[in-house]
C-alpha cells in the first residue's frame, strides 16, 4: 500500500524558509517520480516541483525557481522541498505525490498535505 506523509509545514514570515519532507512507504521508492503540489485557499491545485525517477532531474514552477529546491534521499525513502525567500503567495496546503510513469499533473498516489502559511 502506497503511503506518503508530508511534514514540515508551519507559519513563517515572508523571507523565511521551511523544509518540507515527504516520507514514502509501500513501493519501490527509487522507481517513482515524486512531485510537490500546492493548493491555496479558493484556488486550484498547482504543480510546484517534481523530481524524476529516471535521472533525478528536477522541474520547477517558474514562480519558485531559484527559491525552492527539491531533492530525494532514496536510502531514506524521502523527498525534500527546501523553500527559501518565502512569499505570502506561497501560502497553501502542500502535497507530495508519486507516480511510476514520471512527473505530471495527475500523479497516482497522494499524501494528506501539510499547511504552509507565509505572513507578510
């Protein structure tokens, strides 16, 4: 059974940093791409970043490039999202998702999310 558990969310002032973690179990972790998504209040979910299973290459939404970094530790079955220079518009529930076929908007398995609130 695929399980993804996010942690690390919280309240931070603008300009601050947070590191989110996504702990995975129930599948062969290094074979799966892991994506990070977020959903702000009243808005649709959007992709933030993704780290591929094949070569570990990464994708970032334009608005987070240079501020967010995603990495994976296959030995610990964990993916991280380091978020620096946070802005109020980064506020939302952050989800990680996994898919054997790679990165995309509609990945197979999802975590429950962790709330990030950036105050101005």
